């Protein structure tokens, strides 16, 4: 068989892929390098350059000493806010989505297709369209400017994604398993806990990774419905930039950006391969 590893077509594909990867990596590389440069060095040279002196202290300042929204505690409390919103919203929306996906895929009842369509309709609604309804809801339940309000928003809105993912995965489960369990007297929840859930780790990993990264990186609701010490880290980064508009400290700001991005980066580094496996696990029935 002829070796085509260095065929012109394959070289062209490698070149195109490399250029696309470089286009994505250049902004990250610039932020990483600037996080290790002093603000004076950046001001005297340019935003793009190799550190002349490694300023590791930028990370300590960004974490605990930088002033954001009149509080000089760095971005540490805002990272905690993001964790307090992201973790419970991810867990709750994943569990509810698993139950909903199981119900509309393996159980048949009047209106099941309509319910599935209404739930997944949230996938196609832009976030800006939901701001006014959520403002009214949060005002009426007294959760404006609270982390609990953000948890409720992301839990409910995440149901569209988690239900869709789980439903598409569960339709590949043989109906014979469900019928046999029902013949043995198992009900809705017993079948879910004893049969469906043990088969679900691949798709649950997908939904957890998806929800975690989406909620952690979300900005619009955080900056709209929270202020001051209740803001998640994405909104606090904007406040950090505005607080130093007169005296830019690009090194510290870049370090803060890297710290804020670290949780989602770690999630993809350690769970990325499971994400792809989970997406393809239910592709073939």
C-alpha cells in the first residue's frame, strides 16, 4: 500500500488545521505572557511581548490584594460566588434533565412530544429575550441580587440542554429492559434508579461538563441581576477593569483572567476525552 502520509492534500489539511489552532491560541498566549509581565513593562513596550522579568506576584495580587468594587480582596470572593452558583446549578439541572429525558424517551404518555418540544424550545431563545421575564420572577420571589437567584436561573435554563442530551442518549436503551422491569413490578422511579441511571455515566459526564463551563463563563445574568459582593467572577472582572481605567494594570488583570478561566480549563483537560465519548455513546442505537 502506498504511503500517503506526506501527500500534498494531507499536508494542506495539516497546514489549515495548524493555522486555525494558532488563531485560537494567540489570544490565550498573549494573556498568559502578559500575566507574567509588569504593568510598567507592558506600558513601555506593547501588549505583545516576552516577559523581561517574570512577575509571578501578579497572581498573588489578583487573587487576594486587588481592589474590585471598593473591596480590596482580589477576585477570591468572586471565585467563591461562581462556585456557589455553578456547582449546585450543575448538579440539580443534570439530575432533573436526566429524569425528564428518561420520561420523554422511554415512557409514553399523552402529550409527551409536546412537553419535550416546549422544554427544548429554550435552546432557541436568546438570553436577552429572557431578561425581562427573569427580572419579574426574581423580583416577585425576592431573589434579586442573590446567588440563589442565579442558581434558579441556570438550573431552569439548563434543563433544555440536559433534557435534550439525556433524551437522545436514552432512546438507545433497549425497550425490552424497560418492559421486563415493568413486568417484574418496577415503577417509574425504580426503573430509573436501578436500570437507567447505572447506564447513564457517559451522558451525565457530558451534561456536567457542558453545564459547568456554560454557567461558570456566563456573564449577562451575573452582571444584570447581581451587584457588589454578590457578583460572580465574570462580572467582577469587568468591575476590575473599570476600577483601574485611569492607571491600567494589565499584568494583574491578565493574571485575574487566567485565574478565572482555570476551573473550566481543568474541567476540559481532565474530562475532555469523556465529553467526546459521551456525545457519541448514544449515536448508534
